């Protein structure tokens, strides 16, 4: 096989399907039978100058994929597989790879660069291949230009693959020196300069120490700023990408350079080609992101010694920055509103303007209003659209007091524009801006209402009219109606939308049937808006919501009748079923939540459940996520009656719990198990063996995404609450799992924010399980079975109290568990709680909490503990 590998690699790229399939099978077989030989022959192919470019490129690509994968568990397997290969084989492969960097063929060099970085990503953390960086750098100044370019490209990929703590500082210094020298104006080759600039982008995360040294930082910044003026467009773009990265990684270090950077970015935005100008705007968006984060974290009250000062770069640059951004708004493209993935100067400028508004608040308004007033009525559509876009962009950030008076003046003008402007772009942006007005300035918290009894009818008439417009305009009109409805969600009695409810629902259903509803996400937007209108409706319109049930059921029924679909049609059918199930879920929640409508709705329950089961049946391997969520809502509203659906539904529940790949489906299904337990209580018993077996399997799998594990623990609690002392047979499996997860979650010092958030979710899941189990066994003769587990639980509570990083949710659950222990075990828990290190402090802290839910839980726990101790 090793001799024929060239031909097989070429065949694997053949246009003839059967030739291609046969070649892929041969490669797979070779890999399975003799991995070392397979990888050796691929690296030999890549290194050989006699071989055709296409076979070399594919050989390199297969090599790369043999070292890395997107899924964590698969990646782990590939890393272990490489590490366990014979050392001699690995050395030969690495020699071939390094040799390929000198190849005259660009594709071969570039592919080898990527593979070397993948190998380094595996080996350097294991303290293997220590000579790699040295050997790449040793001859960088003596080699031909194409080798220098390949070496710099390799260093760039290497910095992307390896984490900074793996590389010694003196090697980091050498890498940066080589990279920065490659960017120098004295370097003759543009290919080398480009590779060096891109390598710097990846090496910036290694440069912490270098950016703390004034001289080194000055030098790096000088070279980057000079590169933004290169005659070569790709180098300019790459240099601006470096500036964007520096602005977020080294925000606190860039004050001395800001004046120069402003001049460079302003020139690029005005005069340069679009890819460069976009990055120049991105620099300012990135600075906004940094300052928004700092101001949110610190609430704006900085003391002289606060560790992350905000430099207010945006505030200082405002007088020059805002005019620069406003100018970009007039550089729209003719058809940008039709193209979903469009991104151009005008859109980037508007996005940045929105971020500036969030950063500086009220200060932006006087700088933008003159531009709006000057352009909003001009004959050229670009000026009208730009002015409208500017207005829409500044609606989040400034205070309502500043904006509401302006909105009240602009609103009727915009409603007129939305119906009468001859230009589709202007209508699109006007509808988007109305949506932003309703999103940020309309709702029960506003002092001055933007939507009033005098303008409400006109607003609705115009929006419903616009839903008949071109798909992109109609989609934005749906969005505006969505936020209009959401602003009334707190109204219990008579909603201003009530008189128009029937008409709104009818218009939205009409939109879903438009021939062109597939464009611009229009059908999805119409259903999402319908759901929001239903969710925010009041009891006055309940009868109309009830009439909607058979209508949506009929739509869902139609999707089930279609046979023999192509894969494209099948996907559309899946999406439509998802939208309809989502709509039914909202209706079920609405009608099931009030007694007056619940009874009337129940007449449809059997038919709806039948439809959901058919939705499941028409998919072979995967479970429909939206149908699963809707069933959860149905279980909640039907209560104990839901038990009759279990025999038919159970197999789909099991399929959902087995779905590791689409972990969101698995998580949703776990949630539905909880809904069913609450609905049918001990009637769930016949299904518990299967459910518990699958949940325990999920927990011990290393393939399942970690985010599903906390809800599984909570689900143990739901099951125990539902079946009470019958949970006895699962204790010996569930408790050790809970204990080991508890130990894992109690040591988090030095973790990042994301890890702390996950740890809190995990702790909360574990505590909810304990709580459910203890409450489930309460007042049963079998409570003594729980006594052996109590010391560990008290110890866990001590540990998380000592760590001092639990959030309010965990605090409430934890103090509840302390109460459950005392309540269920009585005097058996009393002495444990008295001996515990921190129960008393923890209880007192919760009793004096500002959060009334924590306080309530703590008062109940205090009562339970005092009863347990006095026994």
C-alpha cells in the first residue's frame, strides 16, 4: 500500500464518486491496519519533491486530521494515540515535516507548517521536542526567502496551538525578535513581511512580559504601526488585526500610542481598501468592548488605586471619532439588505457607533443629532438611510430622559417613512430602528411612555402593513412588533394590544404562508413574534388564543403528511415543525397557567400529544428538541393525567437521554424528565429503572458535554421527590456519584470566571439532588438509610462555605439542604450540624441576606435545626 499511496491520494480527489469512495476506503484500511506505516508514508509523500502538489497537499491534511479533532473526547484519543507511537517513527515523521519547510512548492510548505504546529501542540506540553523552536530560529537569517517565510508561518501556527505557559521566556523573546525583524521595512520580501505580521498576531498572547517593558513595547508598537502603512494591502490588514488584538489584550498599556493610532485608523477608514478600513473600525469597537466591560464591572466608581483603571479613550476621542463613523454610514452597498451575511463599511461603522453610545451614554447624542437632522429628508436614499441608521444605533446607552423627547418627535416621521419611502433600504433600517425604540425605551419601567393610546393604533397599522413588504422589511417589522408586545408583558388587566389581537395574529399567520417566507428568516421571525404576542397577552384574549390551537395543530399535521422528501426539503420540514412545536409550547404554557382556560384546553391534549409523537416518529435517529420542550409544557399543564402518555412516549424519552452528540437535546430531555416527575409523581415509578440507568450512564460518559451534568443531578432530586422511599434501590449508585462530583466542585481556587460559573451550576445540581432525596424520604421508616451519607454532606456544605465563591442560587439551595438534613434526620443530624465548622456562621449570614428568598430558606432551616437539636 505504501508504494501506491500517491495514486490513492489522487483518486481520493477524483470527480468520479465511485473512484473517490474506493480510495477513501483504502486509506481508512491502511490507517487501521498499520498506523505507523500510514503516517510515515503520508509524511514522506508531503516531503517528496517528485510527487504531484495535489497528493502532497491531501497527505498533509490527513496527517493534520490524525492529530486533532473538534470534539474534545476525540481530540484526547488522537493525542494519546500519537504519544504512544514508537519514538523512531515520530522522529522520522518530524524530520520529513521540517524538511518540507524548504520545499519550493508553497502549498506543501504551508501544510507542513500547520502539521508541525499540531505536533508541537501535543509534544511541547509533555516536555518533548524541546529542540523544535531553537532549530526553527537557528538558521532563520541564513536561509532563502521562501524558507524564511515558511519558518515564520510555522512559528505563527505554533503560537496559536500552544499555550503561553509551555514556552520559556527566553524562547518567547527569540520568537518575537525573529517575527518583529521579519516585519521590518528593511526586509525585502513582502511574503516574509506578511508571514511575520500574521505570526505576531498569534504571538501577542505570549508577549505579557515584553509589553510590560517600555522599550520592547515601544519597539513592537512602532513596527506594527509602520506595517499599517505598507504598500501591500494584505500586510496593512494583518497589521490592523494586530492592533485590534493589542487593544483588548493590552488595553492598560496603549495610552501613549492612542493619538498615533487615531490618525492611522482615521486615514485607513477614509482612504484605504475595505478589508483594511473594516479592521481600523474594529480597533475602536474593541476599545469600546473593553471600556464597557470595565465600567460594568466597576460600576463607574473608580478610586485612585483600583486595579483596572478605565482610560476613557472613547470619551476623549468622541469629537473626532463620531464624525469619522458617521461618514462611513453613507458608504452602503446597493443590495446589502438582501444579503444575510453582508458586512461592509457602513454596517461596521453603525455597529461601532452603537458601541460608542453604550460606552459614553448621553454624550454621544448632541454629536449625532445634527447629522440625523441634516440627512433624514434628503432626496438621496443613502443620506436618509444613513441618518436613520445613526438614530437606531444610539438608542442603547444614553438615558431615556435624553432619548424619549427625541423619539417622540421622530416616531410619526418614521412611521410615515416606513409606509411611503420609495427605497427598500430606508424602509428596512426604519423598521429596525422602530424595533430598537420599542426594545430599549418602551416598557413598564419607563417614566415617560413612547407608545400611548394616541399613537398605538397607527404603530400597529403601519407594522401590519409593512409585513406585506419585501421579506427583509417584513422581517424587521415582525421584530418591531415583537418588542412592542414585550413592552406590555407586565400588564395584567387590559393590554393596549387587546383590541388588535385578532388582526395581529391573523397578519402573522398570513406572513408564515407567504411564498417568499423562506427569505430573510421571515417565517421564523413571524412565528417568534406570534409566540411573544401570545406570551404577553392577558386573560381578555384567552378565548382567541384557544382558537389558535386547532389552527397550529392543523399546520403541524400538514408537515407530517409530506412523504418522500429530498434532504433539503426534509431540513425545511424539520425547521417548520420546530417553529410549530415552539408555538404550541407557548400556547400550552399560556392556557395551562390559568384555571379558566386550562379546562377548555384539555379537550385538545390527546390530539396534541398524538401529533408530537408523530413528529418524533418521522425522524430516525434524533429526537426533536422543540417537540420535547413542548411535551414538558404539556406534562406541566396536564399533571397526573400525563401518565397515560408514558407507554408510547417512553422510547423517545430514552432516545433523547442517549443523544450524546446533540447535547442540547440531551439536556432538554433531562429537564422534561423533571417536568414529568412533578406532573405524575409516583406514577413515574414503572419507568424509573430505565431512566436512572440512562442518567447514570450519561454521568459516567466522557463524551457528554459537561453542561448536561448539573441538570442530571437535579433530576435525581426530582425522581426521588416523585417516588419517595422507592428511591432506595438507586441510593448505592447515585450517592457515590454525587459525592465524587461534590469533591470535584469544592476545589476551585485559581479558576477563571467561566469555570466558577460552571462550578456553581454543578454545586447547585448536587445540592438539588440531596434536597430531593432527603425530602423524598421524609417521614418514611427508611430514613435511617440516609444517615451514613449525612457527614459527607455537612462536610461539603462546610467546604463550599469556606471557598467564599458561591452565587445566590447556590446559597439558597445550600441553606435549604442544611434544613432538609435536620428536618428528615432529626436528632441524627442535630449533633453533626452542631459539630460542623461553619453551619452556624453560614446560617447567620443567610439570615441577614438582602435576598428575601435566601432569608426565607434560612428561617425555615433555623426552625428545622432547632427542632433537631432540642430532641
